[in-house]
C-alpha cells in the first residue's frame, strides 16, 4: 500500500488580542483551502514575552508624563482651547 505524502501546511501564529491577527485569521482559510494547504493554528501571548524582555516596554503601560498639549483636555473644554483646533 502506497503512503500519501503529507498535506502541505501553513503554520499560522496569532495573538488573541491583536487586531492584525484577527484580520489575517479572517482571511487565511479562504486563501489556504483553494491552494490545497492545511492550516496549523499556533496561538501565543505577547504579554508574557513583554514581561521578560526588559528593553521592550509594554504597549499597554500608561505614560509617566502625559503630553502637556492634551494633559487637561476634555471634550467639553476642547472647543474653548486652541490646543484642540
């Protein structure tokens, strides 16, 4: 009995919270299936990676010193200030 060669596959690494990964994941099956490719889904989390890489600041951290031009701006006070125009 002859064995079939393995189906070529794409490894798709994605981060759950990434909007870029969401957009890619929404389209990958429509591209892979007609090409005869299987998809191997590989989830990962960026948060733990950011925690162990000291030179890369977490993108979710708040600023230590907010920019002065927007520090006190609110929508109600925005119309009266020139910083919002």
